[in-house]
């Protein structure tokens, strides 16, 4: 339903995770009977998750660990891992920067050129760890480096930007034709991000195996403030899920919807799946791991943009190992540990046995869901605050 913003403009009401809740059904299940595995292209993953392509989250070492735990980590092929032979010193420096100096100095650190040999080496390091190798490039650099991706035998390529469209228009450069590129590329491709039904549908028509949904919801992202664009995640995911069904009717081909950003707890992940996502891409929850390369800090891919930074470096509290964050056990009560144990329990409690079934769960608009009866928690700043 359209709401009048003013005489000359109206718009839809959109909802974020904090404004919706999953409704219990008439059935419950034993959590051990719930299957949260996820199939994408030729692979089956135990966890329906991707680790975001952020330098403070994914290194070859953490990619291997996440892969062994059942997830899929995406390495940023335009980040510190491919700019520096030894990325540890710049990571140390970024962690030590004061808040007022962080963005400017990070812009300088990221001016170091990308080295082609390091692209190949980092991908092979992940493959040698015995896990699926996934990595990301921006649309602007995909054509330049795609041959190296093939040389290194990458398993999945993610073409990722703040907003990616199937119809980029430029009077200065020849834009990447996603449909043509994907059709002629020998590696399966995930594309994103997007935040609307129409854009998601157009991206699905390029031949991608998955579409990332999320513009600006990440903990370190400032796109919504800097550019004024974005759609709250519950609505964005539901719209993309609608596009997925339309594309399936058109072509008989299923394209995965991957919720990208805005999730802090297991409950947020459960809501993303219930709104229609097949899997989630998370960054800030993993930046809290003891093994995370960010040394207690988290920043996005656009933080160091040379002209218009659209991210910030934020401090994070280290709360557990990657294993504890992803699959437990949890020793805190705020939902930030054992994220996928929480997803399994949410599905069991509401009676759903698989991700596909859980996508059909009833979701309601519930503005009071986080505050109702929680006055003592909020006053004492304990629990899920």
C-alpha cells in the first residue's frame, strides 16, 4: 500500500528485521531433525552462510576455517591480501589508528597496487586448504582480472558492489555486460547488491546462480547516510524472493537469494530466511572472532574509497572463536554466539524441517517485539540489547 509522503510523492512502507517477527505454527520439531544445509550449484554446505568479502573478516586462513565449519568465505580480491605480500603490517596499522585518522590513512594504505600474482596465490592457498574457494571482484575490475580467477581455479566468483545493476550506463567507459560475461565464463557467479524486486529480477536474468540482497545495512557501512539510498532488509529480501519466484516461472531456473548485511544475531538470520532468503552473508558477527584479521575492528569495502568513502572503521569486541560464533557452544545470552544453532532451534520451535519450508513461515509486523516486557533488560543493558 502506498503512503503519501507529500502531495507530489508517495511510497511503500518498508520493514527492517527489528520490526518483524516469526509466528510459531501449530507444530514443533526436535532440533536434531532440522536440516539447515544449503545447496548452491554443485556444492552442498552444512551452513547457509557466506562470510563477507571484507579484509577484517576473510583471509586465506579464516576462509579455510569457515569452510571446514560448513560455511563459505568470500575473499576480497581487491583488498590487502592482494595488495601486500605480507598483509599483517597494514592490518596492524589499521587496528592502531585513532578514529579521527582512520579513513584518511586507510585511503593511503589501499593505494598500494593490486598484484596479479597475489590474486592467483591467495585463491590457491584457499583451495589447498581443501575447501570451496570463493572470491569477489567489483564490476569495474572483473574483466581485467577474470583470467587470473580461471588460472587459479576459483570455484565461485562474486561480482559485488554497493549497488550492481544489469543495465549500467556510462558515456565514458564500456561497462561490464553481466549477461554476456556470465554466459561465457566457466565459473559460477553470484552478483549483488540490490534492494528491489525489479533489480533482483534483472540480475537473475543475467544467469547468476545467486543474488546478494542488501544496500547499506552493514554495521560499518555509511551508504545510507552518504548517498541516501537503501531499503530495510526484511522488505528487500521479501521483494527479491518474489523476483526469484517470477524468474522460476519464466525460466524454470532457481536463483538463490542471499541476504547481505544487517544481521547481528541468530534471530536476525532466522528472520532473513523466513522472509525468503536461501542463505545469508555476514561480516560484523565474524569480525568478533578471535581469529578475525581485523584485530578487533571492522570496515567495509567502500571505507577507503578515494573520493567518497561510504564506510567507517568500527571497533568490535572479540567474543569467541569462529566455531563458537557459527555453531557454538554459546556462553553469552545476547544471540551473538552459535548463530546457526539458533537458526536450527528457531526452525524447530516453529515446526519447519528445512530452509525451503522455513521460507514459508508466517511473518508479522511487530514494532514492539524487542521492547515488550524488556524494561529491566534495557535499563540494565543486559540480554539482547
